[in-house]
């Protein structure tokens, strides 16, 4: 129900936009999100962009996970404070 | 920027290593943790995550399926609406087959009612605009994630022949209810990633401040769920201080989506509402503010139902499954008298339902019940 699909913004016209993912093009609304730019990745839920995806945070998270991968079962160093 | 960073989260090698590190954890006592999101149940089932959990750890599904907790009375009202000649009922697909007390929207459509499945409230508004001769009702069911788009579509000024049947619920009061004794000994929560985009980390501070229970906001890849489990175990085991942690930072921030919160607050106010099989949870529902009451389908159409609503049919364990008190497999009907093709209760109907997900990912060699 709360399914969110990450899609990339490829056209914008006011509060309307077109986003793509996996070969699918969809008309979406931007009413719930400020500062969206062309090329941004956004999470789409029931036709509305509800949040931007933060590539920098994504890379940091991946790096943390890979540290676990490299460290094996010991020596986890993950920082998870909120 | 390419989307490869999203693909990397699906790397099975990372998930395998994380799974190994979690399997190696030894618990000195039984521990129960809960997620409250149908999409998490699918992620867990699809990846077989329960099979790699340490011995003694139960990962249960709580009330994370909005369609499952929508009371039968609300569907009875939608059924009543579908029987009015000039009314079109629009609904998310998940609601279409859910049994009400005496019928379902699917049965009403089969009997000639105008019931249409839509992907978005925008589709319902669009239909209303194109068909001014019809009164169009949208069944507004969902949690915060869905409430925000519905609020936005109402703020945009729908046509006068558009109405909603409000059945929206919010997650934090349900967690409070569970912690105040509504469920068994849950020691930590995996928090729903996309509800969290709206309410942020701040929406859950009470977990730690009032109940001293850990909560971890998690995404929906196997690595996301595995990391959440590991974090919860570290907090429950005392290696870390109990707190609310955001492990879905690529989407969720501290304060959430303020614009979405504002849209919800402009259109709705909180009130006590019923959750199917659970009962009334204080301040857990969103009802239309007086300025928007004219679009309340129940009031505008004067909808009523004569029959006493039946939320849980005899034999069905949905009410216990929803609270994480029973596993679907403990229900005598599961997989036999109750299947996705012939569902007996709401948890088997909705794709987000715990029974449905458990049935979909059941072991292929599972023996029939004796």
C-alpha cells in the first residue's frame, strides 16, 4: 500500500512532471515536494512525488554495508546514530 | 547521477554477508521484534529472512496493512454507495475483494454496480471531471504515505461531484496502543520506510522517550531489513543505548516531509477510529475537517448500513495475526479454506496482508496440514 517507486524526473511543467523507471513513463504531480529539479530521483506513491532520493546518503549507506562485507563477522564499525 | 546506486542495494553478496553476521548472533533469551508494514512482510518473505535469524528471535508482522485494518463497516458503506444508480465507487485495487459484512465491492460490480479500480486519487478526480452526471466516490484508505497525496488532491479543488469515504489511519498511535498492552512482549520495531518519509524520525521519538523501546526506520531491500534486525538486537542486548535510528537515510530525514504534513493537517484532523479486528485506537484516524465535510460521501449521500458489521468471520485469526499474536500458519483455515483465490479474511485478500504474503512465499515442499 505504501509502495514507493523510485523514478527519475525527465520533464517538468509547474506542478506536473514526467518520471521514468525501468522503461515506464508516468505523469506525476509535484505538489508535495519543493525544489525538485530535472534529473532528480524521487519516490512516487499514488501519482505523487513524496520524497527525493539522496544519492550522497545512499552512497554512504552502501559504504557502511560494504565495510561489514569486508570485515566479515567481526569488527563491525558501523555508525548508526540518528 | 545514474541509478546504479539503487541497484547496488540489491547486491546479493552484501545481503549474504549481513545474513551470516546475524545468524551468528547468540541470544540468551527469546526476543520478539515487530514490523508494521506490508511491504516489509513481502521483503522478508521474498528474501527468506526469517530463515537466517538467530534462534529465539521472532520477527512478527503488526498492523501494517491499511486495507486489512479498514473496518467492515467502512466497506459496508462503500457497498451501500455502489448500489445507488448515479454513483461510481473508485478504489485502490487492494480493497476490491475485501469481504464486508454481506458483500464486497467485487460482488457489487458483478451485480451491476459501477465500481472502478484506480491507481491514484488523481484518476478518480479525473473520472469525476469527465462524468459530471455521476457522483464519484473515492475510498480513502491508507496510512500517512497515502493520506498526503489524497490531501493534495483535495486541496487542488476537485469537481463538486467528487467525494471521499474517509478511512485513513496513522501509525504512531497504533504503536502506542501495542506498547500499552495491545500485543505481546514486543521489544523493538522495524519502522515503515515510506510512512517515515512523511513523518520523519521525529514522528517516532515517543518510542524511546516514553517507552524506552528501540525503533529502526528501514528500507525495503534485504540488506535494509537485515541491518534493521542487527541494530535492534544491538540495542535490545544493551550494546547500544535504546533510541530511534534512521537506517533509510537515502529517503527519510529527521523532520519528514513538512509539505506533506501540512497538506494532511489542512484537510484532516485526528480522531478515535476503529481498526478491524483490534477495536478503537485513540487519535489514530484522519477525518475531514469541517471545511471539507461537504466532500464526505457518508454525509453527502446519507449512507447507512442496517446490519451489524462483522469484522472477523468465524474461524478467522486475522485479528490475532494483525497484532502479531498469532502466526498465519497457526490458523486452521490458512492455505486450505482460506487462500488468495478464496480468501476468508482481510489478511489473505490484500496483497499487503500478512497471510497473503506468508502464503505467497510458503515453502514449496510444505506438507498439507494433517
